[in-house]
């Protein structure tokens, strides 16, 4: 077993490139747009999956996606102020309930 010397970091400080990712997208007026998510602490993050199967397991089958390299995804989201990238998240919160346009009737007291 190799010993760590004082001042050595057992893990690299910089993240290594993730390679090609399956990136969830949503349709937009000019084509597809990468979907952004939030971390449990509320920070906006880009998300990529290493396999289509992992994307389907987390987000459900039939979700649209594109293949992007990790540097391309970072370059795409950087102008939006998104610097975090989450690869292969395991859990997501359920989708928000749709908003109804009906206004509930007020009852007289």
C-alpha cells in the first residue's frame, strides 16, 4: 500500500473530463435546449449521464437527449452562470404538479 506524504492530495483537485454524455434536453423555439436541474442545496447544475439506460432510469423512458462532450456542455451552460456539472445523478424530485388556470370561487362568510 502506498503511503501519502504530507501535503499530497489523495484525489485530484480538478475534475477529470467525463467524456461523451447523454444530456437531457427540452424542445425550444430554436431547436433543443439543455435541461438544467438544481442540487439539493438549490444550486443550478447541468446534468449528463454516461449511458442512455441511466438517463431513463432516473428521468423515465422516452426523454429526449443529445450527446455532448463534457467540455461542450460546460461551455454551453457557462454563459447562464451554471458552473456545476452533475454526472449520473441517482435521484430526482418528482415533477411539479401542473398549474391550473382556474381560480377557486370565493365563498361568502
